[in-house]
């Protein structure tokens, strides 16, 4: 049986009243060309012990209105509605390994208490032909999720869940991964102004 690990996000992601936390601040105004790069380190499952390059290209940050729409979709229609709403967004590009990657549909930036930046990335992952053909359980885990913490110098680390479900529990988003420990994002370094104190 696959183990499930749950990650509870800050209620700001799912409470309409708390969306104000995402209103534009000096660290929440992204311009084309902002990039975060580092290394993905597998912790468990098929990725255990493996490493790969990680790259997040940021074209824009997801607006408070779009966050509200994502929350409303998840609350009213669950996974399908969330995916439908998310698929219409395009905030940048996320790549794991030496490939062009996939669209980073939502990139939400919030300041941290230490003066850095937290980036929450939610995206529509590629579901393989094998998963579709053979009805693998992983087909139900259609999202990718990353949580990145950068300090004032634009350096940091984070967590990556390559195959995830998202649901609401009370006032929280809960991110459930597909039976494996999340991968770590290490040696992250931003250029173009991401996470750098202004």
C-alpha cells in the first residue's frame, strides 16, 4: 500500500479573507527573466538518492484574484474544477532535469518573517501514456507542487512533490503526494531580483 504524506499549507492559500496577504509588495512584482535554479534531491521511492537540475522561470506572480478563483474552484468542484481553473493560468515554467519543463500555472509569492520570500508553485503535471492506458493510481495525482524559501540574498531551499492531490480541510489546503517522500530542493539561487531584499 502506498504511504501518503500530507502537507498543510498556510490558510492564506484557501481563505478568501486572507488573500490580502498576496497583494503586491516589493517582492511580489515579478518581471520576465526572473529565475530560481538549484538541485532536486530524491528522498524516497524511485527518486531515492538521485539528483537532477531544477529551474523555475518566473514571468509573473499569480494575482490575488486568481488565487481567489483557484480557492473557489477547489471548494465548489474539487480536483476537476481546480484543474480546469489552473490550466488557464500561466505564470512561468518549471523544469526538473535537462528538459524544457512544463508550464508553472500558479506562482504565489509571500514575504517571510525573516525578510525573504516564499514561493508556492502549483502546476499541471504531464500524465504519462502508461498511467492513462493502464489506469494507474498515479493518474489521480494530476498536480505538481513546489514550496521554495529564499532569504534576503536570494538563496534557499524547498520541497517538491512531483505528483499530488489538493483538497480542502477546514480553512487549509492539504497537499497529498503519491506514496513517496517529497524531493528536496537544495542549493537554490535566484537571479533577476527574486527573493532579494529591496
